[in-house]
C-alpha cells in the first residue's frame, strides 16, 4: 500500500494559494477613507506575498524531476480552463482566443510560464549542488541573493526590473530550496522560527506603512515585493517551520493537488464574482477584511471544485493524451536532430 505524503508542506501550499487569492481580492479596492482597512491591506500584502516564494522553495526542497508527460497534462488543464475563461468572459477577439490556446507561451499566467521554464531547467539546476562543493554552492547563493534581492531591497531598484516575478528569481529560490534540503536537515525550534517569521512580517509592515503614509495614503508594497530580502527570509523560515509540522491528511493532500488550477482560475473567478458583488463599495467598512477573507475562500473552493469535476469527467483523457503527445514529441525531436546533424555536416566540413 502506497504511503500517504506528509501533509505539512501540502498545508503550507494551501495556505499560500489562499493568501495569494486574498491579495488579489484586495487589489484595486480604494481604502483611503479607512485607516484600518489601509493598514490591513498592507498587512495582508506583507504576510501573503510570501506565497509564491514558498511554492518555489518547496519545489526546490523536494527537487523537480523533469517529466514531459506530467508537463503536458498540466498544460492540457491550463489550456482547458484558459479557453473556457475566455469564452465565459465573452472575449471573442482573435488575439485573445489564440493566446488562450497557448497560455504558457503567451504568459497568460506569469507564474505558470516561469514554472514551466523552471521545470525544463530543473535537470540542469539539480546538477549544481552535485557538482559544487558546499562552500561554492553557498557562495553562489550568496551572490545571487546579493544581486537579485539584497541590492533591490536596499536601493528599491531591482536589477531584473520584474520585482522578483521572473525566471531569475525562481532559479535563485529553487536553488535555495535545494540547499536547505541537502544541508539544513537538523530540527529547529518552532518558537524561534515563528518569532523570526513574525519579525520579518513586522519589518515589512512598518516600512511599507511609512512609505504609504508619507505619500499621502497611496499604497506602497516596496518591501513586500517577491524580490524583497524580508519576503525571502520570511518564506525560508515558514518552510522550515512547516517542515517541523508532521501529520498526514488525505483531505489536505487531495485539495492541495488543485493549487495550480486555483492559480489559473483566480482572475476569471474574480471577474465573475465581481459581477455580483462590488468590493469597492465596502472600502470604508470595518467589515471589509472579513468580507475579503470569505470572498477569497469562495474563489479557492470554487476553483478546487471545478478542477475536481474536470478531472472526474474530461480529465480522464489527460493520461492517454499526454502519453501520445509525449511519444510524438520524442519522435519529432529525434527526427529534427538527425536533420540538423545532416545539415551541419554539409555546411561545416572538416579541413583536409
């Protein structure tokens, strides 16, 4: 009988995707008329923007094993929901329809596109800790952290100009996860990890609050960006904390399988729900934070349900279809390689 996966990390993934949806639900709401809601908005950004970094840390911690069939199955799910979303929202423009059929290539969901690229690079990235001594690996991570996180946090100008929402940041975080898995295996005090995490969030909250109110209440998230050193440190502490939480739950593991579907459906469900409830009208209400939490929970639950329905119905063809397409791609790869070698041998002839 197959052993159930430890649910500590799966619970973290669920909390992360829920937090991300909370942030997206709060985005665009004018809270300038309420000091409390503005502060709550800053707090939510400070707390929940650790979500993406935690996702990639978990991927690095366990290591991504490249599997073309799995990537194709994931792509099938993304294409299905992207096309359905485009039709549901009534966006029948030719460009939108074409992009919905190639959501990964068209960067319809930036996280998914970067994640696919990370999966393709994973076999090469996994070789880095195998080929480098621990000290060199650590120094590589320190250099990456200096360039991609510390300097952007200190100067507020990020080198990659993507606020950490790009492949370079993903590679750094993935490698950090690998380092933690290989060299930080000892147990840690939960209280110390929790205190460190809270301290990081508090720093982010205070700094962004100062920036916000020094600019007339215009919301600033400078120190809660994905590239922020405080966000990365908080995410590492959160990962280590949940590593110490060991339990098994089939329900948690089952629901956590749908986190990428929630990512894909988030913006569509936000638009659909927005037709029935305008959160902006509650911008000054003291009940806004509770309403946002309930709203986000409804979106996550709906997305999970929709993906479970898809998996139980049309999703049954995912496995045979992905195997067929993978075989086709491997054969096509072999054919193209032979043709390329033949062309190169004709163009580049050895000197006599």
